[in-house]
């Protein structure tokens, strides 16, 4: 009998030790961010502008790094990174968002917790200063996953989030971007005598370079949890009520501790149709593919094959990183717990 009790207590002790070590804070963390993909060419960039982007990306990385280093969660880190870029007029998210055809700023954002598969998003909002924080509130403070327009704004205000006048989002550069997009549209209408389908295709092709600049962050924290966040103003000259891929869970944003955390940027309609982020997760989970192979298959092959373009950032449960894009460039960077830090803009 004493032997059994001894064995039993040894078993229990062993189990709680294993549990303890399982919860032990690891030293390892990884943070990856993007500031949008598109026709970003060194030949079209001034040194000042390049420096400004580098500094903005650096600031966002540093913000997230401080959180992860102290043992903060991936969720806190990705939200803070995205907020930092939402507040920076350089990016097409929060202040600096592009204009719709009607001259408004309609913002989309989403966040996902890889540990619980909890997710939240807001779409088409015009008065919430930091849409990513509203998305997190939807995830944590409501029974819902997605809220749009006036309802999302009412909810954000009830949650005590900062509400601003729509004019807060105005920037001269984005306003001029809308005027250029409209002008090109009307010129095209006058000169193009091709059939309607061709006309609309050409129009889409022209517009595609006006829609990039979205921001996103993905992280693996010291508890082994993954999270993803994305925020955008969508595409210049978009129609009223158009929603992109960023706030669609599984398209532009996805996180699952079993596989990967992903934030996308690019031609949203194609990311939605390809169910981009969840497809990569599924290829890893059910197809046993490695992150790089799965992400390349979707971004470098299937996306352009369908007629779209863009890129994404991803970190898997082991801390492997992928940052593929099939555009000219993508503002991107990562930082790891071992101190390795990279910030890049153009193709290699
Ligand atoms: N994916 C975004 C959208 O279509 C645009 C972007 O990434 O810049 O709304």
C-alpha cells in the first residue's frame, strides 16, 4: 500500500512539474510587420521618403519588441504595432487612409488570437481613430466577430475608444491620389472604345496601384502563442461600402496556434476569393506543407494566376518567418528575441 502511495505521489509530482515547465516562459519571440505591398520602386523614391518609411517601420517594430521582451502577449504586440502605423500618415491605415470615390475615408481592421481562435473586426468605419483597437474590442467585449459602419462606431464609442471627426483622416497626399485616380478613370472612359468587359478590366488594372499601403503585424510570443492584426483604408477611389480582405477572417487576417499567423496586403478582392490566409494555414495543417512552400504557392502562383497581386507576412508556431510578395515592393520588417532585426522595402 505504501509503495502504491509513493508511486502515486511521484506520478503527481512529475505531472505538475511537467505542467510547470510547459508553462515556463520561453526566451523566444518573433515579430513581423508590413506597411503595404505595391509598385514601390527605388527609382521613384526620394532618400527622405525612404528614410521616413524606415523610421516608421523601426518605431512599430520597437513598440512590439518592448512588449514581447517583457513577456507581453502576441495580441498586445500586434495591436500596438498596428496602432503605431495607424497614427502615421505615411501608411494607408488610420490617419493617412486613402479616399473613396465619394471623398470619404472608410476603414477596415481585424485581429485574431491564435490560442483561442478568437477574432474581431470592424469594416467601413469613418470616425474611429484606431480601428484595430475597435476590432479587438469586438473580439473581447462583444459576442460577435465583425461589426460594420455606424454600428461599429456606436460600439467603439460605448467602449470608450477615441472617436474623431472624419476630417482627422484627411491628408493632402491621399486627396491628390484620389484626384489622379479619378482623372485617369475619366480619360480612360473617353479614349477607350473597346468592349465593356475589356474596358472594366483595363480600369481595374489602372486602379490597382492605388490600393496598397495597408499595415499589419504578426507575432509569436514567449508563451508560444500566435496573433495577427491588419488595418487599412482599402483602395483609392473604391465604391461606397466596398469592404476588402483585411477585416475578413481567413482572407487578409488569420492566426492559429497549430499553424501560423498571417496578415496580408494587396488586391483585396483576390485575397477574399482565394481565402488567402486560411488556405495557407490549411495547407500546413492538413497538407503538412512548410510555411514557405505554402505561402509561395498562394502568393507567387495562385494569386497572379487569378489576376491579382500583393504580399503577406507570416510567422509559424516554430517562429519561422515568410514575407512573400509578387509586387515590385513591400514595406516589411521583423525582429527576433536574439536581436536579429531586418527592415526592407524593395525586391531582393
Ligand atoms: N488589401 C487591401 C484591400 O484590398 C489593400 C491593401 O493591402 O493595401 O482593402
